[in-house]
């Protein structure tokens, strides 16, 4: 992967990656507002297997927000997320709360460069890939990087939180 340099039009995610000196590749595609699944759209547009494209979800875990990063090919196991964070209960966060906390819009929430640093869990299936793709901070923009780099930059723990 080529190391990208900071660009004036960068998102908080790409700025964070550049500041950390992390190797990454940005992939842009034309987002269709009529598409229901942003992750499936990204995988198809990039020609990447849906098990290598990860979606970023914000959940409320024992009353506090947390981030879950799982393959778009599956769903988030809320009980497994709670367990990974040593909590009792997890539910999906209100979309408006997720947007306020992250600084991103739904469908473009990146685990990187969020407004507030939240506890983050990355599905352990990510470690089976050399690189994965996550949102770069807006719809139609993905960033490809090594799972270990994503975990290091977000302080994520790896755990089996995805289903399917």
C-alpha cells in the first residue's frame, strides 16, 4: 500500500492516519443515495469481498457509547460486544447520538478520527486479512489498511463480535 500524504480535502480519519504515519490507501466511489446498505455498496463498488469491508457501528454499552467494527457481510452480536467490554448489556445507539459523538454522518462513520474517543472492539475476523477497508469518514470513501494498524490507532480490542 502506498502511504498517503495529508491533503486539504482530507477527512478526520485520513488526517489521523497521516499524522500517525500509517500506511493506507483511499478508495473513492460514486455513492448512490438510493442504496440501503452502505457497506454492501462499498464492497461491490470496490470489487472487494464483503468479509474484508468492515462497518462501524456505535452502540450503548451499560449506558456509555462504544464502537463496534464488524464485516458488512454479517451483523453485530450485541451480547458478544458487551462481553468484550466487560459489560452486561449492549443496544444500538440512537443514530443522532452516534453522529454527534463521532462527528460523522450515518453511512460514513469511521472508527478513525472520531470527535470523542470511545472504547472500540474490532471483530477478530479482521486479523485473517492482510488489509481491510473501513469508512474514511464520508459516504463513498473507504480507507484500506492493516487490521493491526486500525486496532493500534483506535485502541481496539479484538473479539468475535460479528455474526454471519
